[in-house]
């Protein structure tokens, strides 16, 4: 579920970035907003590289949890539609989503043993979240405004934080008559 929601949030944010900027920052045309989106992808790429360094300081359970908490707060700022502060929060989101997919994937496969192939197949299929989230966000935006639509990624990131800090470490794996925490 965490991987499904991660892909859902990332795709929803990418899909509605331009709409959000145009709606909440009227001085920006869709073309100018597209340039701002390009800068978001620079933050995403930077986060990928810097994330490798952070992974040496934090555990694979902590990284997606910390990033998800930051992104939950960032989405709250985005929902407020504060102009530049909300845009900076979107950029912070791009920087912080760098590590979620691979770490959630690895956590999902940990200790699966002979079920690893099937587990990885299921995790790959969770990308369908990227199809569902934009539809929900778009419907909310049609009814309440684009900024309110960002409640969807906010909820996704909140769940991912819960998963990373509580669920991922409480899964009990049974091996050869012994149990251990994953």
C-alpha cells in the first residue's frame, strides 16, 4: 500500500503542478509554470544524488519516514496557496521524494525469501496508484480548487510516514521456527 500511495502522490503532484501554479499564482502563464516545473525536476535529480549520502546516516526505515513527514508538511503549505512559500514547499517535495520508491521497494521485499519474485511483481504493479490519484485530485480540484486537491498527496505521505515508522518495523517474519522483526 505504501508503494501504491507513493506513486499516486508523485504522479498527482507532477500532473497538477502547472495547474496549481497558474491557479494560485495568476501572474504565471501555463508556459511559465512549465519552466517552474522543470526546476522541480532539477530538485528531484538533486535529491537522488544527495539521498545517497543521507542513506549512510539514516536507516532504510527512517529515510522514507522522514521524507514523508517533510512532504506531509509541505503539502499542507501547498494547500494554503500562499504563492511563493507554497511553490517552495512543492520544490521541497520534489527534493524529498527521491528516496521513497527504492526504499519502500526494498522494505517490501525484506525477508521474503522464496517469495521475493512474487513480492517484487506485486510491488511493480502498485504503480497503478499513478493512474488513480490524478483522477481523484482532478475531481477535488473541479469542486473545491486545485490547492484543495493536494489533500490527496498529503494523505498519501501521511500513510507512508506511518508505514515507515510503525508498520515496516512491526512486521514479524517467521523463519525456521524462530521469529524476528523485519
